[in-house]
């Protein structure tokens, strides 16, 4: 199963968590709503962006699943409209476009994760669960300590960097963090850009060579 990597750990209960699903495809809305409802989520579906935007601004849910291609406002437009990097709920972009630029633009725009269609229901549940966990207040955060440029990284970028510094591949890091290898790839590229690293060896030197208490 997609969330087997969480076995042995206490899983965040989705019971009662409110999730917004935004997709102009009725069958996709129904499929996502059914999968999440089985986990106890309260799911509200939207077929167009205007009503979603009103609801999201008035009452942030626990998580948002937003299709990238919408007739009135795309998922990327919505990230800008909601100021996604500072929006209180995690936003996951869903797309049938299997291309790196779309994933990059989604992550740059503030999306926490990027899911490609078609997808497995268990995988979606695992990613929503992890997104909600990541948005909860933390008591520790990254275990890397401080190093030059650490203040530039988002919590998720710090997590990805910790995996990279630990020798994990994108696939392994994705399993540990509950996100896709492509999402890891995007975060990894952004970390390298922010820290001025040319390769993985540079990243490790920056982190381990300068890490503080």
C-alpha cells in the first residue's frame, strides 16, 4: 500500500477533517470525495473556481485538493489568489500533465505537493494525511541545525534536504516523507538554487560542514 512506510508510527486521524476538492470533472470529484469520506473526512466539492475562492477565504479547511486545469481559474492561478505560501491550509495540486515544469510552477506557487493523474486512492489518502500533519504546529522541525542559508528554506525543503544529506534517493525520500519522487525532485532543485549548491556533494558539505547546535 502507498502508506506502508508509515507502519509502526501513529497515523494522523482524518476523522472530521474538512477537505476541499476542486475539479471540473464530476467523476473525479466524486471519486476523490468517496475515498476521503471513507477515512472520515468532511468533503466539500467545487466545480469552478469562483465559489471555491469565496469558501476558501471565508473558512480555510484542513486541506485542499485542486486540479491544475480549470475552465475559469487554473490551480496555479488559485495559488496566487490565495497567496498559497502563507495560506493556513496545505494545498495539493492534482494534474494529468506529467511534466516537470507544471510541478515546478505548482511548488514555486506554494503548493505543498503535486499528484499526477491517474492516482491510487490509498496514495491520495496518505498524501492528504501527511499534508495535514505537516501543517500542524511543530515542536522540532528539521534536525539539521543551522547553517548558511537555512533560514531561506521552507519546512518541507528542510525535510527534503535532511533526506538528501542522509544519502536518500528521490524515491526513498518520497517514501519517507509521503510525497512523490517528482515533488522531492522539485524541492531538491529549489534547495540547491537557494543554497547555491551545484550538486548533492555541495549540499552535504554546506549542511554537515557548517551545521550548528
